[in-house]
């Protein structure tokens, strides 16, 4: 290896170490830190983030990158060294394009808007939040201008989170989804009595739930020697390196889905990171391909595996042993149906597989309209409510359960939402390919042989880390770029069967 590339890797390793130290502090803050620690912790994190940013965006890194680019020119596209240089170049240019004053202004705007949003949500009073959201929209425009775009401002923001994807491409995908889901939601709603989920609310001992969930995710392939599970208000996954990838969960006595499916979701993220190649450690490639690709793995394990009939054929006997009281008189088929209950609802994070993407579609549309100026912030609640009515057929009773429900817009972070839908679509696209290459996949799941699917995902997706963009990865693994068809076929088939033949049309 050349001196420049070697030196570049040393600096990238240090930047990674500083970022991972920040991650440890963040994990502690979300799990065990006493409330009094907030102010000191904010200082510590700000300092570490600044150190990492300064180190990464230095002139030295720019010079080493240029030299290294000349040296890796002859290497294959997917080689470690060529990929490290290519992806570092993308990160470096993005980080250098945002003026320091704008970065600071964004941090301040987010910090001041956050408590106002909390109060506005609590009081269900959008007018409190309105001026802050106006400023955040303006800052998102400034970010888009600084990053640059050819067609639409959203392209700049999207390219930062899901590199290679464009607003036009997403619009086409969402149009296709809307055409398929809106009628399916109507069909399911007309047959809502076909699925009874009352068993989920019968009261499940919280400690037993947490223990059972941990047992399940270990069986799926989450390695507890290189991770741990703790409780937090909002479940998350966080990584300090290949040997330490932690997950958290939350638990409710009165609603079964929260703990188990939350744990499987986070374990999906966790198994992804535990599967990234050791050869990529301490480089910018030791991470998921994008937030969307990461979400594809959490949702694949949570929904396409965890909510499948084959999964419950294997796990239901042990679940009934663990919770004999609430599960008395409930057979495996009824339980499988209960955890797949679908109904139009107001809150995104509680939405089921069928309706979830409609919640994202409306946020994607509104963000675009705000950014391009065709929608005024003052008119946002009305636009929100009208779209919920049109897509899901329900009325929004107040802004708390409507436009104020998500934390995202209190920070300057547009273009995050589409990643959730991309995750659903890419998960289905990957699963369709896995089924072709592993014809007995359902059989292996039914027998509890989850390693078969995990190995396939590790080989095709996890080990590459961040080497490829979402479209590059989908092309490599499935032979085509991102497409909505496998997901549409999956929900039509599954929910058509659950709710009667009509929905399958
Ligand atoms: Zn997730």
C-alpha cells in the first residue's frame, strides 16, 4: 500500500474512534445516565463531534485523498481500497460544502425548536411551532443550495442520505405504491372483522417479555458475545465496532407487539452491523449502505420473518409456555393473524405493514411542497389532514395526532422519512431474490434454522458495509435497481390471504 493511502487510513481510523466514543456516550445517555448529566454530556458530545469534523475535513485529508485517488485508479470498483477512497471522497466533499456557520446555525435551530415542538405537541397547538418550522424549512433550502442540485432542491438532501436516488425516481415509486395500497387499505378496512387481535392486550409480564425477546433474537442470529440488550424510551441500535453492537427495547404489559417486534427490529439492524467485514473496520465503510438499506434489514427480520406463519410455527409453542395465562385457548394460527392485524391509524410509528408507506408518502409530498414553496407552513396542518383523509379514510382529531406527531421536523432534517419506505421495498426485493436462491426458505424458518437466511444476507449484503450505494447494491444482488413490485406482490398476497380473497385482486 502506498504511503498516502496508508496515512489516509490512519486518519480515518482516528476519526472513526472519536465517532465511536461519541456513540458510547450517546448509548449511556439513552440508557443509564441520570437526568442531571444532560448539560455536561451535551458539551462532551459537541466537543467530540467538532474534533471529528475538524480532523476529517482538514486540508491534509483533501491532499491525501487526491494522491490516493491516483493510486487506486487501476483497482476493481469493489476492492476495499478503491471503495474506501471513493466513499471517503463523497463524504469529504459533502462535509466541505456546508459552511461552518450554517452547520452551527442548524445545530442552534434544532436545539431551540425541539422544546417548542414538545410543548406544541403537548398542547396540540401548531401555531406555537409554526415560526420555528418556517426557519427550519428555510435552513433546509440553504443546505440544498450549499450542496447543489440539478433539478429539485430535495435531490440535494436525498443524495446525502440515500446516495444516487432522485426525487423523480421516488415520486414514480410512491405513485406506484399509492395506486396499489389505497385500494388494498379500503378492502382490508371493509373486512376488518376477519382478524381479531384482542389477545395482544391481555397483559403479558414485562420481565418475561424482555427475556423472551432476547432469547428470540439470539436464536435469529444476534450475537450476544458482541452486543447486549437494554431498555430505553425509544428503541435503537448503536455500534462501537465489530465486537460491540448494542440494541435496546421497550416493553408494555398491555400491548404485546411493542417488546418482541421492537427487539426483532433492532436485532435486524444489529445483525447487519455484526456482519460487516472485519476488513472494513475503522474506515468509513464500516457502516450500513444507507439508512434505507439499514431499515430494509430491520423490517425484513421484523415483518417478513417475524410476522410470517413459518416463524410462528417454530416459536409459538415456546411462547405459549412462557405466557400460559394470556395465551390460554389461543392457537398458533389465531396468534399469527393477531400480530398481522391491519387498520388505518393516525400514528406512523404504530402503523402496520400495509398502511405504513402511506404515512411516509404524505410526509415526502409535504416536505417537497414546503421546500419548493408551493405549500406554506401555515397551511401545513390542513394539507396534512386532507391527505390522511384521502389516503387512509380517517379524520385527524387534533394536531398532536396529526402534523405534530414526529420529532423529525423540529430538527433541520428533511429527506429522512423516505428511508423507511425504501427499507420496506428493498427488504422485499432482497427477500424475493433470497427465496429464488433458497427454495426451502420457509422450511428452514419453520425448523428454526435461521442461519440459512442470515448467511445469505451476510454474503450478499452485510459484509460489504457501505461499499455500494442503495441502487448499486440492489443491482448487484437482485439484478435490477430499486423497484416496488416485490413489496406490492408480498403485501397483496399476505393480506389478501389474511383478509379474504377480494383484497388479493
Ligand atoms: Zn429501524
